[in-house]
């Protein structure tokens, strides 16, 4: 039996990888079913969609709501991580624009599923309650607002309010609606960026992407 660093056998490591892959399949299947049917399916149905035994699904989740929770946690963490990954040398208006593009690109993939799960608590209420996921997103967005103010793009204002406006306009339901109209992700991002900046009283806006659409 081969032993790896820390005393873990290769068999144990393989089992952990297999377990993680199974959980990933269940979470991914939860996202697909949420997008297709909303939160109306059972854990056995989730197991079938993921191609695993029902007993296996119950080893990972006590009920289907736990699977919903993990799916939402993962996409929220992915969003915060992807926005934070914009290179630090990019700042202000350019940083805001790049974040908008990344945000819409991600929401285009999981937005319809995410619309099925809504918290009754407000965004800032969850931040004040130190919800880790919401707080992480706030921590990524707030410095950009401060840069926009510092660069003279937006007037001095309450940062929490500005972040709330940003999150509200980039809500996944808004992204899903606009994509359903046939808008490209780039068009959606450009329009929403301008809407956010307009709401914050900006005197300048990103100019790298056209936003006009032909009359229908």
C-alpha cells in the first residue's frame, strides 16, 4: 500500500477524489434541474439526473434543499472569485467594465437556475449579518466604487448604497431577461454598466463597446 505525505494512502486519496466528483455531479445536476423545473424536484430525482444511486445522494445531502444551498454557495463564490481576479493594475472605470463583462458571462450560464433561489433578506442586511458569501461580494465591489469616486467618475456617495445599486442592476433575473431578448452578453454588460454609472451620477462611462440596438 502506497502512503503519501501526511500518512494518507493512495486508496484514500482516490476515494476522496471520487467522492468529490460525485458531489460535483450532484451539484451540477441541481443547477440543470433548477433551470429547467425550478425547485420542485426530489433528492431521488436529483440522483437520477446525476447518474448516481439515491443512497449515494443521501450520503451527500440530507435533503434536496441542502443541494440547492450548495449550488447557490458555489456560484456565489465563483462570482466573487472571478470578479476579484481582475488584475490589480486595472483600476477605476476599466476595472468596473471588466467586472461587468465577467459578471454577465457567468450569469449567462447559471442565471436561470439562480433565479429560483431568493433570500427574503436584503443584500445589505445579509452583509450586516456577516453572511460570508454576500460579504465577500461586497468586499470585492466596494473598493471599485471608491476608485470611481476617487477618479472623479462618480460624485462622493454612500458606498453601501452604490454597491446595492450595482448588485440590483446586475441581478441574474435582469441578465436572463435581456439575453432572452436576443442581446449578446457584451450588449447586456455594456447597458447595465451604463445604467449603474448613471444611477450613481457618473460623468463618464466606458466607451469601448457600443450599446445601441436597432429598432424592432
